[in-house]
C-alpha cells in the first residue's frame, strides 16, 4: 500500500484551526480600495504585452435559489434579463478588447451564478462575440460551470460545438434530504448521463463540485455520496467546506443552525473524504481539490508549475486574467481590479463609461515578492529560496527574518521542513497550508483582521 499523501494530526488541526484567507490572491480582496482608477488599470494592461490572456466571464443568473450559496447572483425565471445583460457585457467586452485584443487567449472560463441559464442562442451569441474580439489559441482551455437541474442533455453537444472542452458540474450531495433542505433537488441518473455524455463528446476534463457541512449531513451519508461520485470517475473533484454566514448571505438564513453538522462531524467528513479519494487514486492538490494523476493539474503540481488565481488552481500561471461581467475580478499586470457587484450599478457604469471597475489595488514590489512565495507554497508545497532571491535580488533569510520567526512554530510542530535553501510543507502540514502562508502575509500582522475570513478547515 502506498504511503498517504496527507497525514491527519487531529491535535495540530485543532491547534491551528482559526480563520484565514484562501489566498486566491495576495494581497487579498480585503486590500482592494475605491481610489483605484481606470487609468491605473489601463496602464497595467500595457505592462506585460507578451503575456497570454485568460478570460473569466461572470453570468449571474440562476433559475432557483440554493440556500447555501454565497455567490453574486440574480434569481429569475425571465430569460429576457439575460439578453439585457449580454447587451451590457458586449459593451464591456469591446472596450476591454480595444486594450487587450491583440493578446493570445489560452483560457476562458464561464462562472456564476449559472452560466447554463443562458439559452443555446445566447451562448452562441456570447461565444461569437468573444471570438470576434479576441485571438483564441487553437488548444485554448474553455470551461463552463453547469447546473444539472435545468438543462437538456444535448446542451453538452451545443457547448462542445461552441468550443468548450471542460465542464464543472455542481453536485454538492446526492442525499435527497440534504438536497431538499438547501433547495437543490436534482436527478442522480441525469448527472451520471451528463458525465457519460461529456466523455463521449471528448471533453478534456469533467469536474464535480461537492460541499460538506450542509444541513443533516453525516460522515456516513457523505461517504455514500463519495461512493456514487467515484463510480463516475471524474477527472477532478472540488470538495468545499460550507461556511455558514447568514449575517452576510440572506439565503443562508433559510438553513436552520440546529440542522448543521457539528464541527467534529465536519472534520470527520473532510478526513474521510481525503482518505477515500487518495485511496481511490486521486492526487490531493490542496485544500479542497483533487485530481486523477494524469490530469493536467496533477501533472503540473508534480512538476512544480501549478499556479493559483481567483478561479482557484490552474496550469495557466503565466497569463494575465481579465474578468468580465458583474463582480468579476481581473489580475492584469501588477494590479487586481474588481467590477461593480450590484447589477444596476454595473449597467449604469458600463453604459456611461464602457467599463465597470469599482475597486482594485496596485501591487508594490513587496506584494509581488510575497505573492510568489505564498503561491509556491500553496500550489507546490515547496519553495526554492534561491529562486526567489535571484528573481528579486534579495537575501531571502534577511528579507523574511520576521516571517521566518512566525514560521518557526510550524517547524517545531513538524508541519514545515526549513533548510538554508528551501521551505517544504510536510504531509502533516498540507492540511494547514493556509496557516503556513499567513506567516508571510504582512497585512495580517494586525491579527484582528482574521475575523473577516473563514476558518481554514
């Protein structure tokens, strides 16, 4: 039997299970500010003109409200609202293409909301527009999030015809009672049919999303869901921790606190999920992601070239990321920028200014150095000090003297192996990678800020 990819140490998990960022960026979105200007964004677009481009398009509409959801969304049955949105999106896309349209696009992702809320003609309209305005590489990775409740099976045929080659299907849990309590009842057989049809059509990868910590979930019940998922053998799995924040997300007020599993039960679900999936041959990518060994994410991690952005783990680390649509975030040049989150404001601003920027941040040199350190540890569980030192012309141990002092507790607890040349996260430390990275986060030196994040596990 092969050695485990992750070692679960309950005492250390209890010790370090406090709040912290997920590090889809550094600095985190907490540092975005409204003084950020469109001129700064335009300047950032010209910083690295040879970088390829990754596009993210946010489609905010959903047919039904899932009670657990914290995404930026509009729940409606009125299909014409999507036409209005596509009109505004077209203005934004054309303006952004004026700045970035000469770049090679190597990645496109549609998220939401529910991108498959769009009808086939609406999907074709948006894809045609994007292809008119941007230069797509022949082998570009084109992915979309799919809600299995509201689409015909042949929607996959249409998506494949439009060039999509990856899909992510929201499953969450196969238990009918759990589905009812979160207002997301779905047909298990249809999900199986979707996965099989994606295989037949030649989609490069199918990802299934699960959530643990939902009402009435138990370790035994979640184990049954995992069993059903493994029978489908998806290339990737995302297993998210449900963060119950009813004060922030109104929909979550429909979930009764008394129905939620205990913190101990949640930890058991996570522990058993990691064991089950890694025993079944999946590679633990980090935090809540798993992939089969031949998947591009798994290969990239083994080769030390995995990256991370606002969509999570990615192989496209050398790209600038352009976010399009309401609430979308961009990582362009040395800046992060976010669009208006409110739909009405998004429409008004796109109409008046042809863009929807509302806040952002320009990265200082120190931000860029720390971003690269945190990204290396988050993605590859390993940091070559000399590589960072050479790239930024610094003495690593001198530059990070205070950070290395903060890291020492993780070294003492066997979570990190520290040498003169490297920082390596141990198998025990992999569960606590967010905490380890927090040692290098100068914005968190004021520990009171931690209260604005979710718990690390």
